[in-house]
C-alpha cells in the first residue's frame, strides 16, 4: 500500500476568511461549544484546521468549523490539503467517525484523568462523563450564573429545494455571513 502525503502547506489565516464546507454534517450543541471555549481559553490552539484550496483561491474547511466560528478574528493554523471535491467529502464524512471508533484503555484513561484539572465547568462535565461521573450536559442549575451568552441575530429562510438551499448558502457565505445548513 502506498500512502500519499496530501498536506500541501501550513498557513495562518483569519478564521472568518475560511469558507465553511456546505457539506459539513456536524452540529455543535451548546455544551460542546462551551467546552471548546474552555479548552481554547486554558490551552489555546494546539491543532490545525483542515482545508482545501478552491479554484478561486479561497480555503474551504474540511475540519475545524467550530474552532473557526469561535475565533473568527484570530489567525489560525490551517493545513491545506490537495483534495478534490470527492476526496474532501470522503474525509469530511469519515474523519470524526473513525476517531470515534477508538476504544478506551480504562486503566490508562483513569490515570490520565487523575492528572487533568480544570476550573471550567463545561470541561469538567466532559471529564466527568469520561470517568463515569456526571452527565455530559450540565443541569441548568449547575451552570455558573456569569456565563456570557453573546447576542446573535439570525434569520431562517425556507428554500424551495436542496439546490436552492445550497445556492443561497454559497452566496451568503461569499458575502461574509456565517451560515449553517438545516434540513427539517
């Protein structure tokens, strides 16, 4: 088996300049967003986002959508891959599920968790869930009263069909709007 290195370069770009992938199927619930904010606050960026260069020169995300959303004005590390549309779709579909197939070595995990400490409640909820402690989503009464919730203004647009949805998404993304695709 010959394995190719598909990484072309490492670049640093403002996160808001990265185009979200219209095929991104992952949603990020509030508890995940808060946990990632906590990890970024405590550690910072320790992993690169993945993107591919489009024919117009723009970078389209493959992995790292939430990090880009949470830090739009920050220059972030991006590994640029030489993938075509089909290869990009394949990686987008499989990257997280393949990582999720790993099974824990419980003894080593418990030793690791004993060394990890945080003051962030969202991160602590994740750690607790890994060790069999409290639920991953904290009860509302467990959330600190001073968690800032940024004000956002959103519009939901009903489209005629999937093609109409994709065209509108691409147009608004190119105009600089942060968009998400929903099918209800």
